[in-house]
């Protein structure tokens, strides 16, 4: 889908270009089935959720997935894993790293302390997300699979074949109440586990996020000056267009984002998230009248001079610069970019004290209830290499340690390091990082296994309140993708190419370089080039899973 | 020679100034942006010409913790050792292949040239490195790329164009191949060795892909570390509050400066050999 062709997906596509043929052979070589087949989500037993009773948040979580919020780190963090459980063994893993590599183990007190608490060694191969597909496929071809492997959704073409041939079915270890042997994993709500179910079996450990990425951000000051302080009260798309024109002027535009930042508009027009079911039949977002209406609306905005020209080609950095400097009043970026240090709530006022950023709360183009997508449920999930039951249990215990929740000693250790060396505690018990903390804590533990998200920022409690409130408003409006967790071989093989073609077609249409007829032709081409095949594959698995359930 | 007219001279000056500005502007913006804070960068649409609030914060961030410093040392060692080994292997092979009486010489040359057209691919290379037991060793950054076929051809062409009489005279005086190579060929080949050495050094300095494939992060060279700084950040929607923030443009530009400086320092000393050496290998032969 156009809006979800992310940087990761694009990089994966380019990185895989040279590897695709070789990789398929390599995976077959390690036992995967030569023909791709589909996977379903329904008939696995998910782990039962049992919340850890550790700390009391300042703002409570909800059953729908609104994360707990903390204005200060809980005093007297509790120990969630009582004693070292490894007996000198080594567990290996491969995962993403974002940023420079950590200080090496020998001079990294945080890494040493974590392994001391584990009682063994964790060797992590850390790879940037752009290189991950290449590296993982090479490691797979080399035959030395690590115990824990991040599945970012794009690296392995025949994921089902690979899971069945090389990865452990975790259902016997974690399904239902069996997960209680690993309390921190049991603390992850079931909604986050769903994506890890493939072909009816539990094949992984989720790395939870916050359910929805939201609908972008606005320069609240500009919107308020134009008479709108709460965007969710906008009555129609016509009103919004009038507002957008009002916000645009000399060297300033109402909207500007990479690839025209479509999701907010798709939300406004109630375009389904990727696929939707209509009368038992799957319909792709492109095929809905709402999608065409939303794209035509963006085109109308662009023609009216309310969208920054050339913004479809912006990098994320260019988009951020334009928003921070006040050149555009609204952008599309994920909610986590708001409250952190260096987030929009901080950078807009830093550039101009009069400006203030807030999340964009979508309205409905034709009145009624607004809508957003549940598009940030998991970051990814981690596969576990096949092994003896005792080794699998050991690996799961390590994962249980890594999934220690916010408020625990282990979370503090993994994210902030060792007290005195990597951080000091302020009067309220909040860790303040030392100069060396950034690299000591750069070990990508959190991309192997993680507990549920928590909102926390002692510096910006107001931002945390805004975020919590936003999640509380948006998550109930969330629409899920019915194909989430399903596997389509054609999607795996051609999805990125087909999606990029549609992105190009949309960009050309919105920028006025092609006609509506060209856009409709692109949709027809998408269908004939693989879209219909993807639909029938998803449809088959969906029907099968419904029968089973 | 006719003296150029005033208009001609003005035209030349203007052309040179324009070319100079076009050349200097990108460097200036890179350096200025690396010395700016995020607000100045945002206000200048990402590329600063003159830093209004100069700061070394980006460089401090990059050099904090010693990871970059250690990687810098590793890169220097890899570059120096790799360049010496590559030069030695290339010179040895080129000398052998430049001798017309070498048995199977043409076949060996064709095998070497074959690698210019067809590379082994990522996974076969990985399997080879693994089977040789070189995974997670610095040798994996040097041995698989020890000889570049292009450089081999350049050096061989140069050797072939040295006067044959010198070789014959040396042989009459009783010199063997090693003596001919060390006392006659190499002293006459400083230019081409400087150029090929520079090619190898730049390649070793900039190489990151093999490091990503074969090494764990605690052994990464500078190019790989700096690349991480450039790629730093998370895709849309997936970052969470505790995660490292996206890169400031200042850090990215500081990375460009850091990666350029060593080569810029070496280049002027080798420049005089550069054109001569490449042309020698390219047009004669």
C-alpha cells in the first residue's frame, strides 16, 4: 500500500535486489520448502495475559492498548528476575541497531552487569536496518543460525518455509497458561502476540509498540490563529480545505511530507488500513471509493497551493526541518516522535518560542466518527532457532529477562546502564545520563525481546499527558488490517515493487504530472500484475482460518 | 603567443570564480552545517552556509565514548596493512605476468581479468570466508580483496613498458628476478605504485560492506561506524520514547568531514604522481 511503503521496506527492497535469487536457493538449502505457502493466524493458542504487579503508573493503561504513563521513574525499582538462571551458557541473537555500536563488552559495565544477572553470555550480531536483510540471509546461508532472530517482515521471502524448517514452534512452551513460567512475557497483552502466529503456530516473541502511529502533527499555534484549536472538531473536508488555504501563503504551506504524507488524509476519508473485508471478500484500499476520494482531495489541496511543492521527494530530515522552522503547518510522522528528547514538542518552541506542536486529531470528511489505523502494534518479532527443550527454555528465560517491564531494575539496567557510571538519580528517582551512557546502553537488547510500552519523560510531563490523551482518543477509533499476520507468497515476492509503482502513480497524480485516468490505470495494473493474486492468497488463508475458529 | 584581450581575461576570471564557487560551496555547507545547532539548520532548510551559533556538539557526540577513536585506529591499521599487502601481491603478480615467457601467463591473466566482469556474489564469498575460518577477523577485510584486477592491469602495463634492455643487461650481470624487481623495476615505478597504493588505501579506508558481513560490531572500522551515524534513526511510526533520537543533520555532516579528512591529507602528496601514473597504465600497453 502506498502509505505503508516505509524506509525499511524500501531499503529492504533495494538490498534484496542482488540477493533475491541466491537467497531463495540458500533457504531451500537449509530445509525450507521449495514452494511458498500461506500462513494463518487463527488456531494457535495465544499466551494468556497476566499483568505484572510491579508499579503504579501516573496515568493508567487501558485494555485497548493505551500505554501506562509515568512522570517519574518509580522509586525502589523491583527485581523482576530473581537470580541468575544461566550456568555459563551462551545465547546468540541477530537484530537491528539504530545508531553507533555500543561500547564493547570488556569495557561496558552495563553489558557486564546484565550478563552477571543472567549468569551467562549473550552474543548479539547488531546490524543496521538497511543492511539487515543482506546480513540475515547471509547468516542463514552460512548455516550458523543464532538462537534469537529478528523478523522484520521483509528479510525472508519464504518465511513460513523458514519457520517450519529452522525455527521452534513456541506453542508448547508459551500457549495459554504455560507462559506463566515467564512472567515478563506473560505481561505482554495478547494483541501484541497475534502477529507472531504463523501457520497456526506461535513462532515468535513480539516487540510491542503503541497500537497506532497516529495521524501526524500540527503547528498548534498556526491552527489556533486560523481559528481551529481542536482539529477533531473540523466538520468536513471542505472546511479543512478552506483552513489549509488560509494556512498557506508566501513560502508557507499547510501541509508537506515525504510521499505527500497520505495517512492523515486516508484516515479522514475512512480508507481502510491496507485491506478490508466487504461481504466476505477482501478489498484492497486502492479499490475503495474512499481511497480515490482521499487522493483526489490531496490533489486538490496541492493544486490550491496548500501542499509544499516537491515535498513528495523530501527526506524525513527535510520534512522535520520544514515543520520545525514553521514552513509547513502539518506533517505526517509517528506519535513516538513527539514526546522524546528532541521530539517535536521540544524542537518547535526551540526554533520559535511562539510555536507549539500537538498531534493531529483526525476528523471525518463527511461528518461522524473519525478513524485511524492500528499500524504500530509491534515493531517486529523475534524467531527462536530450533533446539533441545532445555535450550529453548533457556532462550525463553533470557527473553523473559529482556522483556522486563518499565519500573523494574532490569529495565533500568538495560535502558539506562549502571548507577554511578551511566546515570545518577535525581531527587525524584529519575536517572540522569552521564556522558558514557549513550554508548554503554546502545546494546540492542530491546530489539531482541521487549515488554509493553510505557510513556515516560520526567523532563516533559505535559508532553506525556498529551500523548496519553491522544492514544486514549485514537486507539478506540483504530481500524486493523484483516490480513495482519497472514502470509501471501506473492505479496512477499512482488509486494514492494507493486507498492512502489502505486506510490509513484499517486505522487504523479497529486503533483499534477498525470491524470486521474492514469491513476485508475495504475490500479488496474496493480490488480493484474499481482494484486488479484495476493487477494486470492489472503482470501484463502482467511477463509481457512475462519472455518477453523 | 598572442596576449589575451581584456574581455577574454575577464571571462576566464569569471569562469574560474564560478567553478571555484561551485566546488567550494558544497564543502563549505558541509563544514558549516556540521558546526551548527539544530535550530540554525532547520531555519536554513537543512544546509547552513555560515553557522550563526557555531558549536562542536556534533563532533563531541561522535567522539564521545571512544568508539569512534578506537575505530579510527582500527581503520588506520587495516588501511596501512592492507595497502602494503595489496601492493606487494599486486607488484609480484604483475611482474610475473609482465614477463612474456611465463608459462600459462595468459591464462592466469584471463583468470584475473574474469573477476572484473563476474564477482563471486555475497553468499559464496561469505561461505568462503567462513570456511577459511576468517569470520570476525580483520583478515576478512583484506584477503578477499587483496588484489584488484584493475590495479593489476595498470601495474603490469607499466612494467611491460619499461625498457627491455634494462632487464637483459641485468640478466647478463647475473641478477635474478627478485633482484631485477627490487633494484630496477620498483625504483622506476614510484609513480604507478603511488597511484595504485592510493587506490588501495582509499578502497580500504572506505570499505564497510565486508565489515558488515564478516565482523561483529566491536571490530567495525571507521567507515562502518560513521555509516551507522548517517543511518541512525528509526523508520516512521516504529520508534518509541526510549529509543535514540533521529540524527541531527550536523552529525551527518560531521561524519562526512571526518571521513574525508585523512584522504584529503594524503592526496596532495600523491597528486603529482596521479595523472602520470594512471595515464601510463591506461594508454600504453
